C-alpha cells in the first residue's frame, strides 16, 4: 500500500512520546521509568468499528502509553486522537470500583456476593412468577464476542427467552437488513484493502472524517496519489468530509432515497450499467401487497420513470444536474461506498441501504478490488460480537434465525438444551423492550456495558421505564465501568473491567476478528462482564431457573467459549473454525470465513478464489472461474435490486416544529462520552453541547453565534449554545449527542419511531422548534 | 526562549524610558521592569491583549487600569497582569487562552470589553474578522496531526473555521496568518500538553518565532 505512512519511524516515536507523557501525567501513578522499561503488547482500539491495531505500552501492571501498530495489515499504525488518551481514560479516577445496591433511594456499597445474590434472586423470582419472557438482556457492541455469545446462550438457551437485545439495534440493524434483503447474507463482502484500489468513493450519511477518522485518512491518501480518487458525498449537513469532496450533495433529510433512485435512473438512461453482470447476477423485485414479486429489468426501468433527475430533484431538493454529475462519477469505478448512521438511523433505513446496493449491482461495482458497498460499524464489536453471535432478539449464532426450526434445533443441540427450549417467536426488540419495561411487563433487566439512559431516543420515557420509582418497579441490574445516565437508574450497579483489563475478541467492520490481551488489573473490585455472566449463570442454575450445569459445567474462561463459537460457525457462511485462539494471539486479526487453520482469511466474499465457501461446502461451485462472483446465499444465487418507494420521515417538520433535528458525533468524543469525557484534554477541546444552525435560519430566529437556544420537540427539550455555521442545510439543525447533563441530553428531544424491518429508530430526523433561551 | 524574544522585540520601546529605569536601579530591578515593559507573564509566554487593543506601547499609554473590561468579560477570560510581571504592565488586562480563551462574547452584538473601555485603549472594530489580538502558531514538532495522529481539535474550535485554520491535503491544520484574529480558542482546544499552539501578540512575525524555536531546539 502506497498510502502515505507519513514518515513512519519518526511518527511512531513521537506519538509514543506524546502518549507516554499523557499517560504519566496521571495522578497517583508512579512516574514512568524510562521508555526502555515499557513492554509493548498488540491490541485493538476500544472505540469505533474501524478496529485500529494499537500497541499498548505497559510498565509493570500499568498502562503508560498507546501507539498505532505499524504492522497492522489494514490500519498500518494510524490512530485518531481519541485513542491516544485511552491509557488515561481507562485509568481515570471516575472509574466505578465497587458493587452497589439501591437502598432507600441511594446506591450504597455492597459486596459482590450480596449484589449478585440479589440480582439472581430478582431474575429467578420474575421467571418463576411471570415466565421467562419477563426478563430481558440489553447488551452492547462493546462487550467481547465471548461475553455476548455467553449472555445470548444463557438467556435464549438457559432461561428460554428471546428478549436478548443490545445497542447495535440503534446502530447497524438497518445495514443488516439491507445486506440480508439484497444479498441473502449480512456484512460487507469487501474489505478495507479495497480503499487503495478504489477510483471513486461514494460517502452517504457518514461523517467519516470524525466518526471513522482512520478510514477517512486512507480515503484522503487516495487523493494524493497519481490516479487521484473521486469523492462524492451525500449528507444534508456539510460535515468535515466536505474538505475532500468533488461533489457534495445536501438532500432534504429523509428524501435521499429519491436521490439514489435518480442516480440509478441516469445510469440506466445513459446505458452506463453493466448489462452482462446484471443479466447473470441480479434480479429485480418490488413488494406488492406485502409480498415480494419479481418485476424484471423492464419493470424496474418503468418504475424509474418517476425518478428522472428532474423528478428526483423535486423530491430530494438536490439540483437535477448534480444528480447527473454524481451518477456519472459513480460509474467511474472501481467504486466503493461507505455509509453509517445517516442511512441506518431512519424509518426507511433498510430501503436506503437497498438503494445504495442497487447502484453497485447495476454497475457491477462489487466483488472486484476497490468496488464494494461497505457499511461502517460504529462500535468496536457490533459486527463480530453481536450481529454474528446472534445476540439480538430474532437471531441465533452465525446467520441463523429463531423463526427457523432447523436453526433452533442446530443450536439447541450444540448448547445441549432440551428440544423446544429456544422460542420460535422473536423476543422484544430494543424500543419495544423498553416500552414493555415501562409497562412493568419486563420485570428484570440486565444492562451490560451500554448506556440506554442516555443513548435511547425519546429518552425521558425510557428513562422513566428504567428508573421511575413505582409499585412493582422492574429490577435493573447495570454493569459498567464509568458512572453514566444509566448507572444512576440501577437497582444493582456492578463495576466492570474493560478493554485492556480483560482478554477476548473484537470483530470489526471488515469481518476481522482481533484478539486483545489483558495487560493491566481492573480498578477496585471490578470484574469483567464475562466473570459476571459466569457467576450470574451459576446462581440461576442454583435457583433452578436454568438447567444445572448449562453454563457452569461447560465454561471456565473465554477460551472455552471461543471453542464453542468456532463450532457454532462450522458449515455456516461465517466458518472460522480455523481461527484457533493461538492463531488469534499471534496474528493481527483474521477475516472470516477462515475454515481451516492454514486458511489466510477472506478478503472478498462471494468471489471465486477468495471466498473459501465457493470451493467447498454447500455453496461450492467448481464451474466458476477465479475472480468470478456468485451471490450464493441469495435466492436463485442472485442479488436483488429492490424497487423501493419514497416514504417521508416519521415526523416531518411542520408549522409548529419547523426545523429538522439531526444528531451526530465529533472526533474528540465517542457516543455517550462516558469514556472520552474522562480525559481532561478531550473534555477541554469539546467541553459542551452545541447546536449547529445555518446562518440564514439563525438570522430568522434572531439568534447569534454563542446564544443559548432551546430546542423543543413534541417529546422534550434541550438547551445549549448556538453555533451559527453553514454546515446543516437551511431548515435543519445538528447536535452532537455526547454530553449528559439534563440540558444537553438531546435524546430527550429525538424520536423513537423505528424502521418496520430493522426496528432501528429514526434518530436522524425529528421536528423541533428553536427559541433563544 | 521567550525572554530572548521579548528583549529583542521591546528594545526600542525601552529607550524613551531609560531615565526612569536609571532611577529604579540596575540588575534585577531592570529585569523586573523590562519584563513588565515587554508584557511577559511568568511561565505563560508573551501576553495577549484584549480584542481591539492598540499597539503595545499605545495600549499601555492609554489603559487606565480601571479593570472595567475585566469585569464585563462574560467568560472571565480577561485577567489583570500581576505585579510580578513588572510595574508598568501591572493590572493591565491580558488573556491566557490556554486557560480561558476569548469566545468573542458568544452571542453579544458587540464585544463587551471594547464597549466598557473608557479610553481608546480598546478601540471598536467593524467585525470580528477585523480583530488583531494575535496570531496562532502551530509547532509542527508537537502537533498530533503533523506527527501523524488524526486530530482536528484546533480546526474545530476555530471561530473562523476554514478561514483562519485550514486543513491541508493530509488533514493537518495550518494557520492562515492574515485571517487569524488571535482569540486563542485553538490554543485552548489543543490536545497535547504543553499546547502545540503558541499565541503571538499581533505584529510578531510567526516566521521569526518559528526560527527562534528551531535555534533553541538545536
């Protein structure tokens, strides 16, 4: 890879020095010895789904520094500023240290045994009195894969409820829906290597510059080499991605589907589609009266008559000539698309995903180096840890679904359950789970390494569900490493060990499982989620609500669980039976499928010569030539171009609430900010919430830059300073959601309407009014 | 480092005051006096004056030390220069952006310190863009972005984003000297310790300072 590697030696030395300095600036920590005393261990960054390889500088049992891992195959030593502060963040004084139990309204210190016994008893009594569906698990794309797998096993196979959810529902459920409905198979089929081969990048609904900075840096590098890459950006807000764009399109929030159709229409009208590819690999479908129906290319072409650039322009608010320009640039492949929450967090999330795939399928921009539709993941372990381990209410490990008897039987056999233990009906998905909690139908909930009291949309309602004192109030057990807006609502609060304090596997966006070692001790009495789950399972077994030995007789540590996970993946499209624990400890991650111990991992799925599933097993096809592509998991082995109608957002702006509110992120903080706000430097750089308002709108409102502004929706309000800047399109305001005080808690304002397919809420669009505070 | 710089810059300003200096004695007394003259805050580098301040000598002559600007500052970013910095500058307003940068009075129609100033020590400006408090200088040897870690904290903090701080083709921040007004928000936001950004009072050539730093580093 020619990509920069900015004078690497100098870089890593200096970065290390900076990191060491910041690490040793910690209070109460002995001054770090010389740099020679530092031992370096390879690991993975704790933040986003990019999965940057890092090296941890350890002195004794102290983490004193972090640097990018120059030997990492895809991120090659690059990290963003957040990562450098991880040593300080993980050793911050804010960390929770002791278990606590709520007593007379206050969380008071307790022993682990007391807290665990209370938790187990409350779960057991709920199960006995109200059945298994009266308990629920709400997990995280930040737990280790082994932890999510174990929790899923305990709840679905042990307790016998499918009420297993997690924050990936808020994050990538629509991307899953898009991949599954288009290709019959979840996950990006391409990989990060494609970045260096791509000629055109299509970034839609992704502030890559701040949310996946290392990916952005690699795209930027593709603009410095001889064959300079094109960048098309679609986002109603002009985010920092704009600094490298050739075309920047700002559609009306919620109407980008018309833009995507418009581009496809141009591609067809100008005969720039790949006819041979389409003929061989693609089918066209529309949903008619609730059932998918094949309509053929002619049916699609006819449907597209409603989306000529002129007609599309009227719907999406982007000039027709810009739609044409974008379409013409898109076909200059190899073309790689990236997207995240801008598409996913919508009631039309799955459809929007489908329409991006449509562009790739029409043009054949898929399965070749540099040509792929790639959904970026927001969390370090949502893809490999939650999606793939089946830790959501409707799925089972490695591509199985609860609805299929055959899949349930396979998993029941593997787990050693009595046949019929796993329910055939999906459990409650996230929003409905918290609504059921509010109705006291869910009587006990476990929240693990996530912060729904801050991150759920329409937060006031769901916060009351979790914490409002009432008769028969459901029991909340929360395990986390930092105080959050959720830990304050707990009945039992347990201190969690995180990241470098525990060993296990993260699986990031590009299907890569990476092992991270435990190099330091957790503070106080903190324990890993894994140890908590083992203890919890043992107690539930003791109380007779989980079959004796179901967990306790099988697993002693994360390695045991990994072994069963490998087994669960056998003969599925995920097959990573070749990823032994030893191998993972050696390698800098491996991309699944990796069916044998000598298999190097799979860069591109569906491609003969790269994807081992085309060579042997149920999907094998010996007739394909190397480089040829087959969508083996899809019906008729053809991917689907979907004819999706335009559907307005759940709450479009109106007279009373004339602005669209969209939320997002900044580079210096991560999600609910509980980690990044523990670094004083990051806190100083981004100290408080703000609302971006377009200058035209600000003028109309009489708001000056820096004024305090109230943001009011039908559900709640927030108050923060205005940043008058031409970043959001007029009529739209933007708020980063990292800050937790009551005024800044923008999720009190957002909407919890969700996509009927993916059940992912529409964080990105709701109607608000603004007033000077 | 800063001592040498300031001596060089203020030498000519010292001359008219030579008589007074003689009266105060030599040696440490002189040093103390000159420190005030050059507006050097101990450990803080060169002093930055409030928005609208005139040239250092004119400002010192016009400022009555009434502290009204200090009192009205909504973000409490203006501080009186302490006595330890010398008699002449003592009690005049300055700001230390690393601690509290100038937020340009956030939503206010006009800058309150300028409005409060009873003399013309702080003179009104047509718009924020015309302010000349100082100029930011990025030290590429310690700036994370220039070292290869992805960071845009200063760029994000800049009230004149993409005007006073621009990102180069590698995403690294660069100061546009003509556009920088010297508010110090970038210095405040900088993630490294000490800040990779130095705020230079307006009129000091950044190139000059950059060279001096090179020399000091050897």
